[in-house]
C-alpha cells in the first residue's frame, strides 16, 4: 500500500520547521529518519496533510562534549551514535544499546532523537536514556527552549513531553566516564523489537559495585527505572549470588504487556534474568 497524498517541506532551520508546525497544526507530521513514520504512512494508519522533513537541518546532527555532559543532536543516526568515540568513552551503555536497534539499514537511517520522540515502549533507546539521567532539550515557538528530565519525558504509550508545536533538538547525557555498560535484549528472532530488555550501567570499586543504574524496556507503557534494584546493588560484591539476590524484585510494580511473544508473568521472569546478566556484564567492564 502507498501513503495517502500529502504536501511536503524540508526546512533548513529549526525556526523554519517550528513555523511550519505552527502553520499546519494537527495536519502536520514531523519526519526524522522515517523508520517509524514511513511504515505507518504506508499502512495508512495515519494520513497527515503535511509532512515536515528535518533532514536538511545539519545543526541537529552530531555528538559533542559540553562540560560534564555529552550532547547528542536529535537527528544523529543510530549508527553514528554507536560508532562515536565520545559515546564509547562517556556513555558506553548508550552506544551498546543503539547497536542492537533493528538492522544496519534501519540504524543508518533512523535517528536517536526520532526514536526517543516516537516513544515505543519496546524501543531500545528510551531505557538507556532513562538509566543515565538524560535531559531532553525541546525548542518551541518564538525561539524558546526548555529542558525536560528523562523521568518526566516519557508520559505514556507513544507519548512524550514534547508539545504539538515543539521539536526535540538534542539529548544531554551526564558523563559516566569509567562506568561499565550493557544492554541485555531478549528477542525470538533477529532484528525484532525487544520482548524485554535491560539497560545497566555500573561503577565498580575494586570487586564491589559502588553505583548502578538500571532501566527496563517493554515492562510497561514507558521505560521504567529500577531504583530499588540500584539501591540493593550499592556496596554489594559483583558476584553471581549477590547480584541474583539484589535483582529478585526487579519486576515488582511493573505492568508488562501480554501478546503472542509471551504473557506478563513470562516477561517478569525475563526481566529478572536479563537484569542479572546485564549487571554482571556491565560490572565486568
């Protein structure tokens, strides 16, 4: 099936894109890499009258340092993020997670910010951003900008704090230099959306876990931070038995979906197993 007819514009600046959003309102859709929107258009699950392509806005691409933060432009592709040396040095968890997104073709076209704005609970970028305490910079009308914490950014299924007349421009991730990171993803077939996945970042002190950050993918309508597990891990030895005991309640309070890939109880079991694996791998560096 081909999409319904729509008008198209490719603005050269954020201000121009925002002006088009304001002009066309609910009739407009933003396209970044297109890996989420194009299938929806082809199936005619959505039929916007106007599509605004951000592909010409070069200022939304790239990775840079800004003091204690790593800044990733919203239009930076997954491949660019996965291969960036600054990401590997200061946010290893993010690089490892985006490397698991779909296949190479999707990673070459899909964008980091686009995936976050799409907010699919089974997507693989939300949990790492949440675990590392990312901040989302959102541009609005009249040159205004605001910054939203990761804990407030993901609102519900496919819903974020981005307003209808706003754009996500960059993601700021506090540096976690020297931390080990791992993204443990469970799928039935290669390149599938996560049935369950766990993002873990660990800072060790000798043989013990000094700090840990853990977030879950597809265990609710948004990515979920496992703060109780983080607290239970602090000061514990990085051993199989200690980590197993600390993560036993990781699925408490979650609301995973039930579908053809497994019911909620199955996913809760997976979450415990995958969390243990993710933490032990991250702790090992």
